[in-house]
C-alpha cells in the first residue's frame, strides 16, 4: 500500500529533526503523489507543514488517491531513536504492510536492518492552514538567518523582526541588555536576496521556536514572510523539491 | 456607600485566573477605603509607621497589586475628582459618622470591648490628601497607570469600559452600572479573603456583573434602573422610606418612571431627581490619554514603603522579585495561531 526509497539519510534526518522540535506524534498523510504533514504544536503557537512530493524519493508507490490519504501516525520519540541508528552510507526504504498496522524503516548498508514502528490512532481531524496575508517577503541566506536568531538569543527570549523596503532588522532586549542585527537589501555581497515590504512592518516572536526550527533547516535559502503583529511564515526546501513551512504566532504587546 | 442594588442584580462568580490578561479600571477611593477599614489589628488600630502615620492603604495597595499582577491582570486606578454639588450633604454626613465612630472607638477600646472597637475603628477610616498622593506615587512606582477623573471616578471608569479602553470596571458598589458601565467586577480587592466563621466560612471570589444581561432579565431600561436607584437612595439623595430594591423594581416596572409614580400612585418624591438622573445619565465625558503600563521601579517602591514608612525590607523585596520576574515574562503576550484562521 505504501513503499518509498530514499538514498539520502541526510534528508530523512532533516525531516525528523524538524518534527522533533515541536511534536510528540507525527501525523503523515500519504497519497500517490506525496507524503505530507501539517500539525500544530500542543500549545497551538506554531505549525509545521511539510510536503514531500514523490520526486524527493528514488522510488515511490502508494495506492491512496490525493483526496483520501492514508493516515500514518507515529510516536516521535520512537521515530527519533530509530532514525539515530542510521549511518550516512545507508540507503533507506519505508513501507506500510497490507494490514496497515506498522511503519517499517529499512536501513540497507553493510547489513539489512528493519525497524517496525507501531502506528498510532490518528487524530480525528487534520489541521487546516491559516489564511495569512503578508506585507513583507524576504529571501535570504539561511546561515545569516540562523546567525541572527542566535545573536538575539544571547540576551533575549524573543526577537522583533522589523522590515522596510531597504533594511531588515532583528532585535531583542532584556534586563541584561539588547541586541540588534541589521541587514541591507541588494548588492552581490548582501545575504538578503529579496526584500519586499508593502509597508514598514514589525512583529515579535518567541526565540525558542525559531532556534529549534532553524536547526532543522538544511537548504541554503530561507524565505520569511510576515505582517505587523501577525504570524511569521518561514519556508525552506527539502531535497530540492520538498517544502518545509513553519508558521509561528507572534507575541503581541499588550495594551 | 453607593446604591444598594445587590438584591436585584445577578452576578457570575469567577476566579482570578479567569481574569488573566484583562484590563480593568479600578475605583481607587473605593479600594483605598476598603484597605483602610479592613487592614487593622483586632482592637481596630491600623498599620502605622514609626511616626504614627497610617499605612494600611499602602500595605493593601502593594501586596494586593503584586498578587493581581502575578495573576496577569492589568489594572488602571481611577481617582475621584471634585464631588458633584448634590453630594455635599452625603459627604458631610459621612464626615459626622466617621467622627462619631472615632469617639466610639476610643471609648470601646478603653472599656475593653474589642469587637465593638474594631467595628467602630473601621467606620472611622479617613482618607487624607496625603494618603491619596502617596497611593498614586506607589501605584506609579509599581508601573500601574493612574487616571484622574474630573468628578466621580466611577463615571470615568464606566466611560473607559464603554469605549473599550478597559474590559471592565472594578468597585464594590453598584454605581458603575448606573453610569452605564457594560461590565463590572466586584470583590477584586478582597478576593481570596475569608468571610464568616466556622462552617459558614467562605472564600470571597471575584464576581462579574453584566449590565445588559441584568437589564434584560429585569425587563427594564438603564433609565429605569437609575429611577430604581433614586427610590432606594444614592450618594446624592436619601431613599424613600420603606422602599428597598425589590419594591423599587416593582414600582418602576408597574408605573414606568418616577414622574408616573408621583402622578398615578400619588407618592410624593421630595427629591431633585432630574438632577440626579443627569449625574448618572449625562456624566462629563473626559478626553483620555492612551494608557501605558510600565515596568515596576523597585528602588522607588522600596523608598516609599521601607525608607519612608518602615515596611519590612525582606518582605517587600521578596514581593518585588515576584513582580520583576513577572514583568520580564509579560513583554508581549504569546498569541495562538488559532487567532489567525
């Protein structure tokens, strides 16, 4: 009913890392064209939306039409522990047997190792993605974003992202001091490739979420989109054709 | 003080947790009087500093607000300005009552009647101009905004709630409702306190009174509620003898308004009721500056409480630590994604 092969253990590690930052169960929806996941964390502050089209995999077969996917629900702790057994030389195969009760991860290298994970009962409903409009869109070098997040995190628990047409600023403050990271648009040297702002916009986000998710970003480029006091959408690619979207609710200043 | 409408109004009991994140305009005088009357020793002696100055109100303001801030409530204190002319008589009466109570307190203390002494002492509570200024200074040091009303504080608190600047107004008396306050909170300054003895002992919880719900349930308009209040007695007039809230409700429901009660029932109302109606129905509207909550200033608080009024430094410091820890967390509220669907 489902079978896929993946040569790159790096890609799989990246996916599992992203899931592990905020979920306790991974709920994949598997169809003939893709493997997808869309879930909020338990506090409903962040959402992870992952799409892995069949092209991400070297082999891919699934009998479920796109309209009625198979629910594949796995405990994250087990998934992380099993995935740690991978070596970089391994070639991976995933499958669900006819009975549909286990998810098998097969690591083929020096040995042929099979791990069968018990499937969990899927949640009664699938999460919808919020309809968001963005005033700011930034494409930037992923490492620069990760660095900015870490810089602000030295002194603060949250980051304020401010953007106008020319500059993008990450800032944070606490009783101990403050940090500011300013990036300018354009020029061959600039790590900010695209910076579009309909209006000057500013919003604050919890850093712990951003620090965790940025560890799971493996692509060179990230796309940031946000509006004042609205959620942030962070997007990066997984193995060229797959997509990782991360949506984070803002911290809103009280009146 | 205020109008006794409790018997006919329905309140919902909540917990402090339910009020987390809410902004509330507090009737400052009402709250200060509560602290002055309740924070006393068994024989009625209030808290005092080395020089004999009363500090019950400061103690109440400090510890109570720390507690409420910890529960994530956002308060604004609204202070009374000049009392309406019509209130002069009531103000004078209160002054006399306080003076009489003070004499009774002295007597009861001398004669060893402790319970009587406590009761009399409570009734003798006085709020001086100095106390008001110090209370404002302490609130500002705590980062809590203070607003000065041109006249009655409750009228301004009601306006703020109506305009959505605050979620509700807080007071122990019901006058806020007469001033068209959509929602009021009672017991905020005494919640958690125990009332009664033995098996009857109960912990006081905050209560919310929703104006529209109550008017709908009673089947009256706000104008009619004001007429009921006038019959029962307000700060501006003594009530009609023998008429409590329930009787007043019956009268107003039956006849519609005070004019018709006079005409048709032949009840002579020797009350300038049109003027009193105007106080409640047409209060002065005030232009309001935006309200800003600031970080507490621990040094200033220590100065007011410990240096000037001999509060225990350790206790004040411990409470302040709780407060600054809280202030760090509240640099913005974490919203939920569900708010953006």
